[in-house]
C-alpha cells in the first residue's frame, strides 16, 4: 500500500501509475508479513473482506458498483501480469515465486 500515490486533477482523484512493485516477500524466505503496513490491523492472513468490506467500503467509502468495476479490471489483467513477470529480469525462481504470490492474491480476492 505504501507504493501507491494519488493524483488530484481538479475535483478528480485517481491512483498514480504503479511503481516499485517488486514484492520483497519473494526475496525473503518464509516471510512473516505479507504487507509492510497493516490492513485492518493485520499484515498477513488477509482475506477478501479485509480488502473489500473494510478498506474499500469502510475506509474509502467506495460503492459496491465501483468495487465490482475494479475487480473486473483486476480479473482481466492477470494474463498480462503473467506475461510481464515472464519478461522480467527476475531469475526463474524469482519469477515462479512472484507468480505464486499473484496467484494467491487472485484466490484470496475470489477471482
């Protein structure tokens, strides 16, 4: 969460383009934490409701329609993520570890 920024253009607020997305948990063997900053008081063992009910609805006041639209974008992006990881400069072990993390999040978020 700390690698995301917001851009304000007039009355519109949106996420900035992504940057610094290498997940350090692929370099740390058996990491204790999945996140650097807590989400709903947790840094690991996250579930879909932590993201959608707590963060998106309670904290960000997003509507269910907005959340569903975001989920659709993520669902459509997984094949591109796999391709980008495959084309990255990571070693083969790193690529496999990164894809496992992405796949786990896909399962957690019920895609």
